[in-house]
């Protein structure tokens, strides 16, 4: 799984080898999301079939899945969780990647797994009950972290990061978040997924934030408060994807307007810009 997207990380490899994926996916028959839309039944009942690079359905009616291991390996490498850290996993689903995070932060660390759907939160709590370094919370993910965290790992698409994901980062803390333009509701596919999307890594550096794109990705769209997307935000994001240039993003300007000439995306009070993070870069942008 690591090799598919070029990840070379011994800690992530060990975590993937340790956590039993089948313990979080329920009994067979399992279903896999099809790249052509909808779901197909996975042939076989031996758990070995789950150790392919499959997107497995958790709640197909809502389009909620246990995502691709190769993609998550790449995103977890970008997040960079370390032993002893506190990571907030927003959109924890049935808890599989929360368990992988728990392995990465170790017994001295803490994972807060936040899941909006009560049924999935109960599944996650049961599957993670043997891990004292994981706490499962059924809540709207936009409210977390409640206190500063070393990392925030978001597993659904939004058109704008929630305030708490940015403002709840500790110094040096990192947010990994999928940005996505909602696609149409497709027949037999369940839920809505991004029609255009990419995952960003945002790191708090002093008074500023570094930002860069990690990978294209098409996550299910958010539910709850953070899923109530502003139409203007969605349209700006759509236009930015169409214009291209996401690979040039180097910083996030937060809660301040920024002129659009050096920004990939410029919202009402936030922007993703080409300038390097830091007060000097931000001041250059804001002075224009």
C-alpha cells in the first residue's frame, strides 16, 4: 500500500501491518466503491481480500467509505504524527484509521476520533474499546479540537476549513484536509462526492501558516455545520480548480482578506497563496 504512492515510512508500514482492517468493517459480504459509480460486492469472505487497495463501503446509502489505504498512507505521512502527540481525527467512520493513528502516536499519545453519525460512532467505539489512547466522540466535527492539538486529520471534503481546525492547532501543528467541489448526486452511488478535489497540508508556523497540496482526492462531502457550504465559497473553489496552479500554493492567509493576484484562491477572510509562510510573506500580499 505504501509503495503504490511512493511512501517510505517505517512507522506507517508497521501501523498498517499491526491494525486488522477486518475488525472495523463488519462481517462479509463486503462492498467496494466502484470507480464507475455505485458499489460492487467483493468476492470472497477471507479477510485477505480487504488487504488490497480497496475503498470499502461503510454506509453505501450515504456514500461513506473506509478509504483507500494507499491514499491514507500518503496523507498520514504528510500529517506526520509522532509518539506522544494528540491527534484529532475528524470523520472517523468505523475507526480503522483512528486505530492506525493510535499506533503512530503510541501509548503516550492520544487520538480523539470524532464521528458525526451515531451508528458509525458506536461501531468505532466498540472496535476501539481495547485502545486506551483513543477517545471516540459523536459530534459535529467542526467543533473540534476543543483544546490545542498537534494534528487534525479530516476525512471528508469541504469548501472551506472549519475555524477550529485552523485555530485549534498547536505551534508546529498540522492540519490535513480535503477541499472539494460537490459533485452531482449520482444514481446508485450514495451520498455526494467531490467532482474536483485535492488534499492540503496546513502547518502553523509562528503567526502564519504554511500550506501545500498533497494529492488529488474525491472524498464524500461533509455533513453537519461544516457541510453547509456557502455558495460563493463553492464557486470560488470551482473556479480555482478550473484555473489550475494548486501546486504553487505555499501559504494560508487566515481571517484576513488578501488580494487575488498572488492567490490560488481568495475568499472573504482566507486565502491560499503562492508566497511562503511567515509574516514577511503575508505582509507583502496584504500590502498590495
